[in-house]
């Protein structure tokens, strides 16, 4: 999968690039509007991640260019502005997702995976991870052909873990993905623990091996090994 | 009192003394002129009589008074007396009433005889003329006053028309519109100066508003970018091996602090944006649906805290608001109520057409209740809160003319927040 990453902040660009390369994507990066526009012209990408606040142009125009060329790329907007207008304009222009700075890399990773899945498989392909099979269309989760009932939050948690399997995930990163803006509640980590505990119990009750491991007391690792 | 009425009032106040003084002056003047003319007439009559007496062929020693007016009689004493004008009242036979009379008394020496001559002129007719004249002047004056009043009203209304138009334009003036309003010119110098001043002011305000808006946008950008760098670098650091438990714990704590900073930044920016009136677009927000949705969102959290959360939501309660602010307002009140509730107690939520109420059980506030909605006032036992949630609630409520009321019931240890909607 080829991804074009457009971001003007060098350290952010590098961190995102390295993280996504480790996920096995072929990465192209652009730090300016001009370079991004050229890259979009010359090559096809499976997914384009655009920071709309570029020094030499509005990233929204890149989206217009992409849409005008009628390319099949998935599209994720990054914005530092938590402004509803930008979000709506972006989504109206046909972006698949919108993410506000600052964000955690595992979250960006999960969102890219979700966009690629929707774009290229119509969301109909099953996600398999070990004994677990998730149908993203119907939100059905089965373990060894046995259906398990998950709440919406538990389902989101599971997808997040699968997308970031074999990576150390801190409670902060998980909580932000699951709750977003409602995360400033005082004891959100305890709350998160309750959800994780329930998810883990439901998976194990259905006969799934315990993939979810606590690491260093502060994070989780989802892995089959 | 309107400018028009005020002008008329002052006009009246000035006109009445002028009118009274004018009438008095005019009356006196007429009387004097009449008297002067009558006296002149009497004097001329006297001269004529004296002349006739000098050249008279008829000896006048016979018969004392051939005529009553002029009255001519022989003066026995023979001493001359000076001319004397006097006013008397005599009975008029024709009018059957006493009438004022002007009299000139003089003597004339004809040969060795001394005659007394009295010439008289009835003044009644003249006084009537004087009265009529005075009355005429008064009527003319009153008519003039009415005419002036009407004219003044009409002129004022015409003259002040541009002023009222400017007021109407000011009333509909909205700072957040994309292009600032321009105030019309009228061709009257003073109002043109006013509209030029207003245009300048509106332009300056608009520039400042745009500047503020850009500042908040830039501030968000400038703050969020380094925060994003810190977040992603910590994420990267977590992928390096080998890690010790201590390192991971430190990184996790750093991430938590960054999170708090992000929340703080967002809330402060939101407060500034509301103050800058950047959420001007409004629509009918169905509060019932919103509260239901948020209730569903927070239900798991309430359950996690062992709260028995009861709700009473009237259907189809809607208000004209910015949808985003409506969500912040309701969710902040809900979050506040749920996080501060004592575990395993109850919480209550009511929405009616006139108010929104949240209740929870908890210990009394550790600070005075009147500081509750101030910024950065928070429970020392909960340092992780931003202390901005209720400040936002207050700000948004104020914006839409709602009042937020807080009360604490000692016996039941009940904290109740009530949001009253305006009618």
C-alpha cells in the first residue's frame, strides 16, 4: 500500500513516516503544497494524509485537485484547528476521515487501516486476527465461529488493538481513541480499565486465548505470541 | 422625550414670555399713539376756536354756553390758566352708559375778556379699536406659533431622517458578518460626519475582530503543533526496545500531562472564541435528542461509577442555538455531575420546556459557591480537572440569555444545577 504524507512540521513528518513504514506501507512525504501537488500529479496513492495548514497553500485545495483527477485514493485530513468549518468543508470535499492535532500515532494508524479497508474492500472483507474474526460491515465479532456480543466501545477497542497489534499502547493513547473529546473525565483510566476487562473477559469466555497483555503496568500489548 | 418634542417644549417656553411681553408692549404702544393723536386733534381744535374767537363777529358775552362741545365761557376771574389735558368719565346719552372722555382745558384772551375753553373727545371708540388691535395681534401670534410648531415638526422629521436611518443600521449591525456594514451618507454635513465616524469605527472593529479570530486560530495552530510533536515523539519512543517499566511509566505520565494541556488549550480557545462571538450561526437544536444521545454516551460511565442515573426528558424541547455550543453546554453539565457524584449513589437529569436540571450526591463544595463558575476554580482533591468546564457552561448560558443556578441541599447532600431557558 502506498501512502502520501503531507505535513510541514519536519519532526512530525519523520515520526509519522517511521511509524507507518514499520506497519509495512510504502511512504512518500511532502513538506510543502507545491511538492505535494506535484507528487499527486505524478503518482497514484492508496491513501493520502494531508495537513491542511500548509505554509504555501491550503491543503483543502490538494483535496480538490485529487478529487478533480478522479483518483481512487483514500483521504485523511489532519488539522491543527479544531474548527467545525474546516471539518465540514473537508468531509464535503470527499475526505474519508478527519483527525485533529495532536493525535497518537496508533490512532492515525487505525484510521488509515479503516479508510483503506472501506476504500478497497467496500468494508466487506473480514478482519482476522488469531481466533478473532470481525465483520466491519455488520460489526459482528466471532471467536472460533462463536458470536460474541460487544458494546460499541468494546468493539472500537478491539479494532484499535487489532490495528495496532504487537505495539505497546499506553492507556492515554487508548483512552483518547475511544473517548476523544469526552476524555477529560477525572478517572477515565479506571473507566478504560473496566472496558478492557470486560472485552478481555468476553473474548476469553468464547475460548479465545488471552491476546491482551499488560506491559510495564502502564500499557497494553495485543499479540498472538 | 424625543428630540422633536424637546425642541417644541423649549420653543413654547421661549415663546410664552415673548408673547405676554409683546402683548403688553403693543397694548401700551397703541394707547400712547391714540392718546397722542387725540391730544393733537384737541390742540388743533383749540387753536381753531381761539382763531374764531379772535375774529368773531358774534359777541360772546351773551349766553354762557351756546355749545357743550366745545364749551366756551367767560372766565369771571380774568386770570389765565395753562393748558391742561385730563381724563374724565361722562355719561353718553346715545350709548346710555358712562364713557371715558379726553378733555383739553385752556383760556383765551380776546380783548380784555378772558374765555375758558374746554374741548372734549370721547375715547370709547378708540379704546375699542385698541382692544380689537390687541386681540388681533394675539390671535396672529397664536396662529404663528401653531404654524411654527407644525413647520418645526415637519422640518425636524425631514432633517433627522438620516439620523434615524443610521440608528436602524446600527441596530442591525453584526460584527461577525464577513464584510462590515457601511453606513449611508445623507448630504447633511453633521450626519455625514457621523456616518464617516461610524464607518471608520466599524472597519476598525472588524479588523480587530478578524485579527482576534486569526490570533485564536493561529494560537491553536502554534500550540497544537508542538503538542502533536511531543505526543508522536512519545509514541515513537514507546516503540523502541528495550524499555524498562520506569521508562514506560514516565512516558505514560508525560502523555497524560500533554493530554491535559491539550484539553486546557482547547477549552481556553473555546472560551475566547465564544467571547469573540465566533459561534454566531444558530439553528433550532432539538435538546431532547441531544440530551438523549449524551445520556447514552455517558451511561456506561455512570454504570462504571455505580450510579443509579435516572432521567426525565420531555420530547421535542428545542432552542435556537449553535449546535456545537449546545453540546458543550449540556455535556459539561453532565460530566460535572457524573464525575463529582459519590460512587454508588444516584444522579438525576431532567429536561423540560423551561429548564434543564442535573442533580448528584456529593460532599459540600470546598470553595464558596459564588466562585463555582469562575475559571480555574477546582476541587483541590481533583487536580487533573481543567477548572474550565463550568466557566464554559456559564459563558454559553449567558450568550443565549439562559441563567445557571446552583444550589446545595445540606440534608440530602444534593448538588443541583439548573439551567433556566428564557421565554
